[in-house]
C-alpha cells in the first residue's frame, strides 16, 4: 500500500524528506505526558477506525470512542451523587444513569471514571499549578445506578502546538472537539467501555478533529434555572442535567 501510494502521487525526493522530517518531529514531541503519534492517529481517523473494527456498533452495547490524552489513572473516589468537578469552574451539571449488561441486568459496583475540561476548555493537567479537578470515579449502587455532579462540558481544541497542529493547519482543518464528558466503565467479567457523551445541538459535532462522535453518544443536556435538583439541592442559578444508560458486553466464558 505504501509503495502504491508513492507511485500514485509520484513522490519526489524533497517530499520523501519532508515526510521523514514530519515523522521525526512527531517522535521528538513525545514524552511521558505528550503522545504525538497517538494524536496523529486520532486526527487521521485511524484510532476510531481501529475502535469501530474491533467493537462493532449495533449489539446494544454502549459505543466506544477515543481515550484522548487527558485520562489520569488514580482520579479520586467520589461518593454516589458527589461532585467530580471538585472546584473546576463551570455550570453545575447533574449526570445520572445505570450500568447494565445487554439483557438489562444491573451491574452492581461497576467503576465509572469520569473526566472533563472546565468551562474554559482546559483539563486540570493542562494547568501548571498541579490542581486535580474535573475528574473522579464512582461505583454503581444496588440497581446498577449512578449519579454525580460535574460541570456542563465545553468545546476545546486538541493540542495543536506540535507537528499534528501543523498538519491540521496545512490541510485547513480545525483542531476543535465538540463539548464532551469522558467515561471509562469497568465491571468484573465485562469488557471495559471507554467513551464520551456529547450534548445534543452543540458546535463541532460534525467536524470533530478526531472523528470521535457517534449518534448514540449524543445526549440531551437539559438546561434549567433555579428549582430543586434531583438530589434535593436548591439551585439558585443555571444548571443542567443529562441521563446516560451504559451497557457493557460480557466477556466470553
Ligand atoms: C480529548 O478528548 O481530550 C482528546 C481526544 C483525542 C485527542 C486529543 C484530545
Ligand atoms: Fe476530552
């Protein structure tokens, strides 16, 4: 395929050298915190193609999407109904749902990791002050139920200060991702799902820089003003809520 491509475009020696230089700079950009090759795979749509091939949609199981570079392994435990924003600025947002298997059997004690940017589009790890905010994990209750407070997700650009950003610019593509909230959901004897939810009707849903949007992951986020939240909290300003039911596939045997 590579030879056919070179023949097809009649690759010159200058173009070959430019490609080697691009890949060299991509490698040089990588360290413990930055994986420019994964980002390259993401913007080429290769990450989503690989996910789609290995986790075909339509089985009733929650669809997967890209992990992204901002997951942190040891995000703090938050009690059911607690606040994973933990100080991240933004409009308070209540998210609730269930985790079940495809037959609807509740998965009790499933671990749900959640992470998100703040309202300015930055993850905690993008600040230099060492803060931990906008992330945490909860465990489902006796009915496979979960709930937490977070902030209403905001759109933001993928890191575009490296070779991948140069590639997007050279091809006239936007680095923006639509607003989303990341989930990683794990339960014993079930396949882990890494996914996001996207608020319906928000910007960039059709032009996600990493092709991560799937229809089944677009969810209604209902905007409210004041009143009583589902956990009985009296709200004075604007807030939102969303529901997302998650289905995990059992592992074989
Ligand atoms: C993100 O959602 O945070 C993300 C995903 C893929 C590449 C860059 C950022
Ligand atoms: Fe993200």
